C-alpha cells in the first residue's frame, strides 16, 4: 500500500525522530513577503514550527523557523 504522506513530511518526521526533542530545532526558509515561500512557510507551521528571526544567507533574505522543545 502506497503512503499518502508527502516526501517533505516524511523527511521532517524522520528528522524529528533523530534529533533531540529537548532542544530547539531550527530550519531556514523564505520570508513572508517572498512569493516563493508560501507553501514552505505553511508546511513548517503545520509541522509545529513558529516564526523566528529574520536572517540573510548567501545574500538572500530568509527567516528562521523554530520548533520549541517539548
């Protein structure tokens, strides 16, 4: 039987299973005003991440999303 869970969800779930849940987990994605970022931002929020600080990597404006320790 084929899973209906997307690859991104499976990857994040695997990541969460293998990382220390007692520590903050941080991912970097697009900023709110970036048209490329809507789906990624919504996905991370659905996975329990909250908006963090703005940042720039390789001269591109981004934002950190954090998953608070359980």
